[in-house]
């Protein structure tokens, strides 16, 4: 993580340095393949560890944020807020997701160096001016 990626505490807006907390939140799902592990567990006398060792698909829980970083919400919490423990995780995560979505939206537009109009990115990643059709990578 770079210094430039830091920001004030997501809960109180206060200073975070030098020691603070990163809270990573992701939704997770138990996949249908979990039934295989459960089935094997019954064959192995209730031993889930052994069943998972024998299962072709032992990873029966999918953590969305592990699959796709954009599905992981990352909160920065200062030590004071963390220790006080009065954090509304859901509200903070929603606020954070809105900020990230807005930033991603903004990054999709740049201005044309030729005429100053808005440029749009085409399917091969080239930026094309909507006004004068100037291009750049
Ligand atoms: Zn704080
Ligand atoms: Zn232009």
C-alpha cells in the first residue's frame, strides 16, 4: 500500500498515522459444491478435515473480494475509533463504496489535448475525442 492511497479515518475523518487499522469487508457464499464435502464427511465418520482432504472441491466457500479486488471494501480506521468500538460498519462500507464508484466513474473521462472536449475510451482502450476524433493511448 502506498502513502498516496491513505486518507483520513473513514469513521471520524481524523488523523491515522502512525498506527491504524485496515478493515477489509467482503460478502461470501457457501457454494453448492459444499454438499460434496458434507457427503464425504458422513462417509468418514464426521471427520470434516479428512473429507476435505479427499474432496475434489474442498474450497466450498467463495469470498467475493478474493476473486475480484473491486468487490472488497476497504476501510481505514484510526486507533481511537477502533478502540472505542463504536463503528457502524455497514454505513461506513456503503459510504466507501459510493466514493470508490464515483472515482471510477470520473476516471473514465479525460479531456482532449486538441480541442478540450471530452474523450471516451473505445473497446481497445484508446481514447477518442468525441468532438474532433483525436486519439491517444
Ligand atoms: Zn477515527
Ligand atoms: Zn478533440
